[in-house]
C-alpha cells in the first residue's frame, strides 16, 4: 500500500487502522468482563433460587451474552426451560423474575458503565476533522 498511496494519506490510514484495532480490542475486553459479571451474578442468583444446574446455566448465559441483542434472551429462555423441567414451575417463575431483573441491570447499568469507562473521550465522529481540514490534499 505504501507504494501506491502518498505518505500523508497513508499516515492517516495507519493511524485510523491502529485506532480501530485498539477500540475493537477494548470493546471485546469489555464484552468479556460483562459476560463474566453476568455469568457470576446468574450463577449466584440461580444457586440461591435452588437450581441444581446454576453453574452450567450461568456459564451458558455468559457465553451467549456475546451474541448481540438476542443472546442473553435466548440464554434466559433456555435457562428458564431447563429450570422448569428439572426444578418445577415455581422455581422457574422465580428464575424468570430474577433473570429479567438481571438482564435489565446488565443492559442498563453494568454494560454501559463498562463501555463508558473504556471509551471515555472517544468522540463519535473522531477523525472527521482531519478529513475536513484537507488532509488528503
């Protein structure tokens, strides 16, 4: 690429590629921390409710939390189904209430706080000023 692109635009490409790589790794790290927190809280809550499979279900919820939007929903539905079959409907009702509350706390408090602290100072249009100022000319 260096042979085909002039030095100034190439410098911008390298800078933005490096920044993108850095922020992508930060995002994945935050997702991993969030998954561990969610899995740990799910394990603790499901253990207190009385589920024999709390460790397995908490681990599954942590892994499925990596799937955007629907992963935690599918994980919660599977968990509730397993608890309903193995523990009974009463325990499944308590698990449903717990998992809905846990998902709300995770989606509205934990995850945004992790991402905010990790991406503090990143402007949504960072870098557009370099292009507007004629960096390619």
